[in-house]
C-alpha cells in the first residue's frame, strides 16, 4: 500500500532488551504506514524517537546526552518531532518534559501500538505524555523488521514479579498475555514472508497465560507457555522456535518435555539465575533456590544432553559478601554455561534495593565484574570446544559484515557461526538457508566452519 502522505524521515535509536527492539520494529512499521521513510542519519531526521531502557543507569544517562543534542537541533528547527518511548519515558513521565521542554511526546512501552494516535495529538499542537496503565492493543500494523529471517513475537507484556532490584514492573506494568490465536496469526504472517525462525518474547515468559481465563479438566491453567508452544509449533514454513526470558521459579518439567519433544523448539535455554547464593536470592525476592535451579538444569540435560544454557547474573548486590559472591562463581563453574550476561548491581529508582544502606562500593563492583567476566569467557570457550569437528545445522541470517565472502548464522543451540557463502561444489548459500557446517574453529563467543554439500 502506498503511504497516504509524505511525512518526512524518521530515526529510531533503541536501547536495552529484545522487548524494546521488538517494540521499535513495530513503531517503525507504524511510522512507515503513516508515510515516514527511514532517515539515512540521525541528525537529518524529521522525527527522532529514542526507545529507552532504564535497567542500568548508564543506558539512561546516554539517553539524556542524545536528547541534549536533539533539543539543540529543535531550537533552530521547530518542525523536528522529538519522541521518547520505552522505560525511561514511563519512569520519568511529565518530569521528562520539564527536563527537556523541547520534547513532543513521552510514551511508555504499553503505548507503542498507539504511536499514530499520539502523533496526531502532537500534530494538533500538544505536548503529549502517555504513561497511564493501558490495555495493550493487538498489533494491527506490520512491524518493519530488521531481519527477514529471524523475527520476534511478543507473547506477554509486563511483569507481576517484584524482584527487589528490577525496575521493569514499575515501567512495563502488569502482565498482559496475548491470545494464542493472535500470536499464531502473527507467526503465520511472518512465515508467509519468508521468516524461518521466531523467538517468542516476554519479560517473564513462563508467566504466559496466567492472566487468561480457563482451567483444563485436569485442573491446571488452560493457557501456559507449554500449551502455546504446542499451539504454534506447526506453523508452516517456520524451521525454528525459541523463547525468552525464562524464570526459574516457574520453569516446569512439562515445558522441558515440550522442548525435547517438539522438533522446531531449539535446544537453547536462557534462564537467569542472578546469584549462586540462597540468601542473596531471597534478598532479591527471586522465589527459588540454587537447588531448584540445579534441578531444572539437570532435567534439561537429562532430556537434551547437548542443550546450550545461558543466564543473567548480578554481582555486588547490596550486602553480598565475598563468600556469597564466590558461590556465584562456583555455580557458573559447576553448571558450565555457554554464555552468561553479567552486570554489577546498579540501583534503580523506585526499587526496594536502591534504598538499602548496605550498598557495596564501586571498587568491589568493578573487581567482581572483572573476575566473573574472565570466568564466563573461559567457560564459554570450554563449552564451545565441544563443537570442534562436529557438523552443525546453521540457519544463515546474512552476510558477515566483516567478511562479505562469508555468511553468518546460528546453530540450533544459538552459537554464532561464520562460514563461506560458497560451498565446495560452487553452490552459493544465502540468508534463510539451513546449512550443514563442519566446525573448523571455535572461539569463546563464535564458531566458524565449512559448509558441506547437501
Ligand atoms: S521477573 Fe524479576 S527481573 Fe524479570 S522483569 Fe520481572 S521483576 Fe524484573
């Protein structure tokens, strides 16, 4: 469909997690359906949108410095439209307008699908703040996806947990699950466009369905993540399905069995454990113990011995002793993760832990982070070692930007893999192909190899 009118150009900068990236793709789709086209540079754009993250203080500070630059532009170019979306917008609301009066629109993540309506209000001369609790509208716009092979599909918005360090519940609101048929329809649409892999997204995806009505004859919830996976598994054309982010408190054996039994479900699990010490987990209000976490991993490995495991961990949480921190190191070593995203604790506004008086000094944060990063890298290298000499199925996602003679893609276990775009028989591989790759070299965070004739 041709755009109804030329609206100038837009630029979106996205900070933070996959949920934000998925929201940005939807907002880009809305802007394009309104007649905007993507600008070639941020400083040339007629509409600039920052989709923000407040998980860490440095991401938030970066937004303010970007905004300062745009506010200056706006003073000489009043037609520039400035939008702040995402979690900083939700957290700061009106006060963001006081801090940056040049802003036109401040909108929380629950309002992403309302971008067109909100911009119409801006067009009528208002400065708009949209941060009230809002029932998320079903997607009606086609997202402008950054990849044409791998896509994200939101299945649940918000989070009802109360982890004491986390700002997400206060900025993303209560859990809102999408209906299984709406999710399946979106996946079918993506498959029809040629997408091969879908990652289902939720801040706490294991909570999927607990806000939807229905009880099965066996007395359990009718809508769970496991049921959803069964519901969407057979979408024609899709080769792979993933999901993130899991929560150890709600991760079930049924889910593990579904992952083992459904062939399109990939053998990769991202299950944040956050700390290897039960007292720290209790202070974080995570709702599980290290023992429970171990049982989940054992069960996964029982059913899928080669599954890859990744996690998130926080070091230097308020009051974390050296012994408690060492238990986190020991757990990483014991489990042998393929990847761990590490962070030093960063106090966030409106979270209980930020007000505690047992904050750890910066030098401890830096030192623990340095040490744990070295361990994580060693574990990743050791785990990747098992791929050497093996043949792995890789879904080609695109050209390696550092070497255009190569393609890059991922194994089912989510290992980034580079390989020659040309096979031995001169066959040219392209994005979207599933290629059997002989792994010749392993590094901590990637593999490379040679495509085999199929
Ligand atoms: S589960 Fe905890 S860490 Fe994850 S989004 Fe919810 S509150 Fe934050």
